[in-house]
C-alpha cells in the first residue's frame, strides 16, 4: 500500500495573522492564525471569534506576502462555513417564473407507433462506398475534436495577453509604492474606485491617457500598496513579485472589475 506524501510545512506562516482571499462566506471577520497542519488539512484560528476551522489543503492556493500590512493566503475555490464545516460554495439556480397566461412548456408526446421503415435498394458496390464515406466522416470529426481540445488546452495552460500600448510606466512600480508615490510618478488618476470584499480593500486608479488601471490592496484605506496593473479591457498587464518569490498575478486574474 502506498503511503500518502508528507505535505510541505506551513510553519513559515509563524504567529503573524493572515487573511483568506476570497474570504470564507458566513464568517464575518477574516483574520486568522495558523495552528497546525496534517497531510490533508490545516487548522486555523479566528482572531476575533476564537473559532477553529479545518481547511482542506486541496483548496489552498498561493501564499503572497505584501510588505505591509497583511499576509494573504489564496483559495482556489470560494468556500463557505456551513453546518460546522468548510465546504465549496454552490450558487443556487433560480427557476424563472412562468409569465401570466402562459402554460409551462412540456415535452412533446411520444409517437404512439414507430415510423414506417422504407426499404432502399442499393446498386452493387454502393454499400462499400457508403461504408467508406461514413468511416471517413467519423475520422474527420474525431481529428477535428482532438484539434479543438488541444488548442483550448494550450490556451488555458498558457494564456496570452497582447498589450499594444507604448506607455509602460507601470513597470517602474513595485510592492513598496502607495497611492502618493504612484501619483508622484504617474500623476493624478482620472477615476478612483474602491471595493472591499471582507477585510481587504482594493483600489483602482484609471489613467485614460495611458490606457490602464493601477491596482492597490491592503487593510487600511490610507495604507494600500501597489499589486499590479490591468489594461482598459481589464486584462492583466503587470504584477509584482513579493517576499518569498510569490506573485500577485493569480490574485489579480481572479479580481473582477469594479
């Protein structure tokens, strides 16, 4: 019997508090401490509510460290706390109501009798030609399907973003830049928007003359740091490397436009 591999240690989380992204649903306060880990789960402690939860390790993503002030532990799925356990969040499908005066659609009634079979007389040699035609059609269909799958898989594994704008001033920004240093380098933004999913706040600065958004993140509105840039269509064009070699790219790709 094969022995499950020993999971990599997570002791580097230390005693410093961290936040999950995205935040776990049905838990109001998103600040945690690492307690211990097994090969399949980690135990975390909520700083405010004193709750302790076991999180399956298969849901853990990258661990990114922003210099100041918060440590982020990424989740590859949106989770919710339900019936004493942490489970993947399932969005409910709401059935649309039937319009007034309209009857619900029902499937067509089956035919009471099978359709009549009409005999077709084939000329000598026609059967072999039809067989070859059917086989050739099936082969073309199979090859076409395999080609679509390979192209789709390649595009999924290695997404490409083409950035045609010549303005690349965002390349001079790092995780140490805050709002004031960014304005000092790029000038004041035309638009300034913020969103706060849980305890984390994200801020986007829109520069129409440069055709990109500058994104900041943190837990305090006056102390947000630069984590990357997106173009006018909200495609990722720049991310930053954080302490420990982690990148903010995966977090930015999962961030919806606001």
